[in-house]
C-alpha cells in the first residue's frame, strides 16, 4: 500500500533523545507565567516534523518490532491524547475511545479489511410458490339489465357482479362473480356482498395456498356480517356464484340458483384437432332448489316444509318453495342463500358448494349468470349462442346477445321479466 511521502513513520531513535524534547503548546496562554503576555501566534512544528525520516518496518495489520516498542510507548505517553494510565479509568472508557496500533484495527468506513455488514432489506428475493408464466385470462366483460314487472315502473336492478384481476396482488389470481338479490332489500344485500366479499377474501392468509378453505371461510363470514349491519335481512337476501382462478386451477363456489359453466371445444378423435364445430358445456355449479332430495331433507329436519304455491283447486303452481312449518312465509324459491334470516331458521344455509376444476387448452370461455339467463336457456343453448362471438373475439357482443335471447324467452313465456346479468371470461390455457 503506497503511503504519502510527507507522512513520517515511527523509526529508529534520533541522535537527540526524544524524552528531552518538550512538545510545543498549541495555546498561546498555556505558559503565560513564563512567556510574553501578548500571543505571538508563531506557528509551531507539527509532531510529524519531529519524527525520524527513516520509515519503521511496521506493516498494516502486522506486528510491532520488539526493539521499537519502547519508542512507541514513550511517544504515546507524552501525547496529550494518550490513554490514561489508570486501569480503572481505562476500563470505564467507551470502546470508541480506544487507540489502535494499526489502520486495520480502526473501525473506519474506508477500511477495506473490515467485513461488510449484511444487507438490510425487506425486498422479496424469491418465492416458494410456483407461478405459471402465461396468464390464462385474456379478456372479460359483462352485461346487466333491469327486469320488468307490470305496474312497477320504478323497479330497480337487484343483481350485482364483480371482476378482479391480479386479485390479492397475485398476478395469476382472478376472481369473478354474480349476486342475484331478492326481497325488499335484495339490491342492498347483493351490493354489500359484491363489495365486502372480495375485500375479506383478499386478506385471508390461505387465499393462495388453500383457496377452497379461504372461499368457504369468508363467504360464511360475509353472511354473518349481514345480520350485524343496519339492514333488514329477515326476508331479503342474495344468491352468489363466484369463480376463483389460480393459474390453471379453477374454484367455483355457489350459494343459490345462479350458475357458472365452461365451454369446451372438442377435438376430432381421428387426428386430435378441432374443426371448431363441436362444443360441450361443463357445469361448474348445481342449482340449490328446495325440491332437491338432500336439500329438502335438511329443511324438513330443521322444522321447515317444502311446497309450491297452490291454485284454488289445490294444484301446485310454480317452483317448490321453503316455508315455516305453521306459517305461509317466507316462500323462498331456493334452499341456500345469503341473508334471509327467517328462512335460515328452517334450514336455508349460506354454506357454499365448492367445485375444483383443472383447466385445459380446450377450455375456451366461462359464463357466469343469474337465473334470469338460465330460466329459459339451457347450458348447451348458452354455449351455442356465444360460440360465434368467441370466434370473432367479440366478448361484449356475446354478453349482450345472451341478454337479448333470454329477454325474448321471458317475454314469450311470462309477463314478468327477471333481472338478467352475466359475466363472460375468455381463456387461453397453455397446453401441456
């Protein structure tokens, strides 16, 4: 290591003993009794100038020659900044006041011999979670329209929907859903679920590692909150069907009679390629209706009854409904829902049915809709209507076409038209 030539090292003893030399005072008033009363401001010689010019063989980080120790000891003893001789006083000194014999001992920022401190950072350098390189959702859209009731021009749309990409800050996580409100405050209930459920789910600690557990837990939690807010849910509630996509794995959670399905393009068996003419619909949910065998058994066990409306002759009219055992209410046409406090007392539950599904490259789009879509359209018909729009990459046109077709069927069959809402998702799943 090259050192500056004007710096004098400790060397051999000079011809004049060092101990006989007095260090010059840096203060003009130090020896005021022996000197003039007026300061001369005469520059004094530096300590380095008094040292021998021959360098000492003291390497940085090395040891001191035994012959040179007395000289160094004497020099340090005569320095006004020397360490106190008293051992007790020395031990009471802080470590930062300790003198060092070499540069290597000094805790300086420019000391290259010092070990670097570990980097202090909160940056996430790696992840243990496997992530797909290509997102499977390429496009999504929706369409919703208020229904019609004769004599009720002020009818409001009680359906709600949500669509979230990069859900919970995961680039390969998507969350879509539809809520179909019913009852006097059905719109408020579905709107609350639309806002609250994604917020709860995104904060669940197992949202990525165990989506099934997270969905079940937060749907039930959201339903419990409905009874605690300033909203009358005795005879009001909502359905919920939602799809959570994690990479190429899909989770569908359903409460009620809204639906979700996947459209799959079928390859020809001869050459395993597709002509685009063969399609199939794959149901991701089942309708929770009171006349279902397992659903009906639960309601009856909870002291409820399942019956349809009856005409004057006692004939059943319309779908099966849930009633209290001895009262003609609430008349709910589904066996699971969120809210509906009275119906929940006789076995109508908010526990979701969750289906796990592995997406393939043949799965082209997902459709989620309220029962306004599926009241008069089968799953197969919905896929058939939408396929031409998928081929033209016109997702907005396909969503609107589904509404037009469902609206036409309602007008043909009934005077009342239900609220109609759908969400469509285009997929591009990488092949294996």
